[in-house]
C-alpha cells in the first residue's frame, strides 16, 4: 500500500504551444565605449611595446633611418587595433544571426 494515493494528472483541454520568450535587446551605447577603449589599448600597447626597444628605432648604417622602422611599428600597431575591431565585428554578426534565427 503506497503512502500517498496517486492523483491523476489534469490535462488542459487545449494544448497551447509555448512561444520562446525573447528578452528586449539592450541599447548599443553600453558596448561602444568599451570597444573604443579596447582598440585604443591594443594600438597603444603595441606601440609602447615596440617603441620601448631602442634597437628597433635606432638608425642602422646603410638603412633609410629610424623613420622606416617607426613606420613599420605604426603599421603593426594599427593592424593589431584592426584585428581587435574585426573580432568585435565578428561577435556582433554572430549575435545578430542568432537573434534572427531565434525570432
């Protein structure tokens, strides 16, 4: 003999399909400032790291001078910033695609 009697499960007369509850998207302003700071840190950090080495910026005999080395350092730093920006763009595209598929 069971301790508690069994109850029959009540079933609704009409089954209602459960719709997914979608949250309201946040405004875009909350992530714009951190992305700008992140790109700035990537560019500034790369510049600081590469310009701190005096062997890279000192002119060597037979070269065009320190201007060429500094130009390459600047190009590398801007490429690092562009890479961070591309990663953020990829993240946003993935988020937008997932939101569209859920809707």
